[in-house]
């Protein structure tokens, strides 16, 4: 196997989605519907899986709460009920077959306790094993500005630089409180960055002092776009934080481990030629529903 060939993607979907309560009392946010550019009503997770597959990923691990295993299996592993299948249009019957084929690439993994995003990623360790992998947020979907999908762009950069890659987008200061922020030194202006620091949800004052990037306008910063290409070394740092019960805001976070990974192995930031749509907040979800279909 080619050393830096990326085969696996991990999508953690085991959170509670508190910001979308009470809808998330009955529907996981990763199962909320969106209308995709092909005009189909899809659960968010399906658009994310398709993004991974578009980049040549052949195995997708989805980290779920034990109580949600059945619903994800029903969507991704089981055929629809016969009565439903018979009533579907020929196009949707065909799509249903394609879904079953997609299902064969998916493994459901469990996060027994909801101890944070970093902890959910750690739950994929045994499945990922000793390979680089694509990590995808469960509540972000993407459109590319070029003919390569956003996930393919990130994979291509990884194949070039051979170190972990964090995808980035330009973000106005007023959105820093919901974002992981990154600073560094441009290797290729406005495209490829040598990352020198990652910082979760900084204040505007902190960002202005420490996270400015050369050449960017005063109130714009580089923030995480939701796709990461990580080496398996990340699991060592996550394991250390979990074993030492090192929590931030009560949970095991990913960003501080990403920063340790950066220090140990180096990390490249890549400004994706595309857009990222958040579905994890009420108004962002509403805007995604409006914009995603036509972009
Ligand atoms: P988020 O913080 O966006 O999701 O985590 P959340 O915790 O479900 O949502 P809020 O903040 O309460 O509204 C990023 C991703 O990590 C998953 C989420 O499902 C989401 O896709 N996650 C989060 C887990 O799998 N397990 C966790 O313990 C926490």
C-alpha cells in the first residue's frame, strides 16, 4: 500500500446537538434533512459521506451513541421496507440501491459516553489503526468552487506535504466565538500555510493580538473549515488527555491535541477553494437550507 494513501474517513455524530434543542430531542442533528444539489432530500450525514467518497475514500467510520446505532444502521445499512421500496419512483429505487452499495463501505463505531469531540475521535482509534485518515465534522457540508471536491483538495494537499492538514476558511472576527482559529506563515499566499498555532474559540482581543495572519485584512482570521487530514499520532495525544482526565470546558477537546500534533510533526493549513455550510445552529441551518441547493 502507498504510504500516504488515504483510505479511511471518520465522522463523529455522537454529540447531543444541544444548540438545536428541542428538535434534537427526537432527531439527531446529523440526520436533519437538507436538499442537495441533485434535488434530493438527504440527511446531512449522507451529504458528508458522499463528500468523502468523492475524494476516493473507500471506508467510512461513523461514531454514534449506542442508542442511535439502530437508526444509523437503518439509514445506511438496511434496505427500505418492501412497501416503501415498491412505492418509490424508478429514480429513487435506483438511489436506494446505490445507498445499499454505499452502506457496504460504512462501519458504525460507538462512543459509549458523550465526553466531547476529541473523545469521539479517539473512539475510532482501533478502527483507523496506523493510517492517516480524513476527519469530518458531522454538522458541516461543502460545495467546491473548482472541479475538485473540497475533501479531494485536502487529500491532494496531504499527498503533497506528507504531514497533517487542517482545512481553513476566512472568517470575520464576529464568528470567532464559534470557531477553531489558526495562525501561521504562508507557504503559498492565501492557499498553503505552515501552521504555528491553533486556538479554540478565541476572544476577538486574543485573536487580534496573537492570531493575525500576514496580508489578511484587520478583522478577518483563518478558521477551521471542518475537514482534517490527520496522521494516527493524534490518537497518542488524545489518549494522554483522556488518561490524565485533562478536560477543557468539561470535555476532551480535539483542538489542543491538534496543536500538540503540530508541535510534534508539523501541520499544514489549506484554504479550501469552496464553501462550508454549518447545520449545527438554528439560523445557520436555515441559511444552509436556502443556499446549499443552488450553489
Ligand atoms: P459539536 O460540539 O458541534 O456537536 O461537535 P454537539 O456537541 O453535538 O453540539 P452542541 O454544541 O451541543 O450543539 C462536533 C461533532 O462531534 C460530535 C458531534 O456529533 C458533531 O458532529 N460529537 C461531539 C461526538 O460525536 N461526541 C461528543 O461527545 C461530542
